[in-house]
C-alpha cells in the first residue's frame, strides 16, 4: 500500500488526472482506508478548483460550470454532509 507521504506527493497528479489506472487504484485504495489522506485530497481538490476558477475564467461568466464544480465539491468522498 502507498504511504501517506506518497499519497500526498501524488495528490495533485491524481486530481489533474495525470496518474495511470494502476496508480489511481492504489491511491483510491489508500484514500478509502485513510481518513487523513481522504481529507487532504478533498481539500486540495477544492483549492485546485478555486484556483482554476480564479485564474482561468471569470466566475459568474458560466454559471453552469461553477455549479458543476460546486456540485462535485459537495460530495468528494461520498459525503457525510459537511
Ligand atoms: Zn494516508
């Protein structure tokens, strides 16, 4: 199994879709068992999305895109309502 440090090092690659299938599965396996890393990846995903919004396009220019991002952020790990 991947260590927490390995997961942290690859988290942004995972979010960017840069990992191959095998690595993605190993990441998911770890995230399924490790709450700390699952939380870390969820927060990194949120930060990445916000940065993309801020740097890429004008927020509000495409409300459906913003809604889609917020919808995805709403349940990153299957959700416990937070
Ligand atoms: Zn971990």
